């Protein structure tokens, strides 16, 4: 009986941990892909998230030319900026790491198409992610040099 209770507790803990994470992924292959399971389109330049109670837990930046860089968060504001071709992309949370918003300088209607409920894909396929910056509570984080295919994953806790 004790083993059964332990297994039930472990299963519940795993289920809560998995349910809490709603990652936002920016993949810089060609074309650019913006993936999140809870997009909430706000206007033609802005995607919000339906995730309001979770806070950023970490950001992981991966590129072909370097080891993955993981930046831990604990209730701090996140801001990510990058360029893809002529588009500027910005992801920002509130000061406590909640309510992420993704903004672009272009137009979702003109510059992206929706692959499925979770994925927006750029109509431009001959560009790459450049000029990535990640800030934690307003302080730029060292993500080192990036090259090749870049993936940025924002995870929640």
C-alpha cells in the first residue's frame, strides 16, 4: 500500500510539473518558427499568452556553434530581442516574469502564416536569427557567440 501511495504521489508531482510548463520556442531555422501552446493573438503585431499564473523558470539558448546556455529565473522580468531578416522580434514579461507578450515590427498577417494552433511560421525563408539579447530584470545576460541554427526556449514553472 505504501508503494502504491508513493507511486501515486510521484505521478501527481510529474503531472503538475508537466502541466505547469507552457514553453515558448523561437526556432531560427529557415523559416523562423514561433511555437507556444497558448497563443492569444492581440493585434497584427502582438501575440500574448493565455498563461497568466506561471512565471518564467528558465531560458535556454542553443546554437550550432556553441554549448546550450541556460539562464535561471525566479520571478524576474524577461526580455528577449532578436532580428530575423527585416523583422524585429521582442518577447517580454511583466516585472514578475508573468504574462509574456511577443511583438514583431512587421505584420503577422503579411509576414507569417499559421501552421497549426501552436505555430506561426515566417513567410521569409532565406534569413537567420541575428543579434540575440536576453535580459533578466533589465540586466543583459551573457549568452556568448551564436551561429548557425539558433533555438530559444522560454520555460515556465
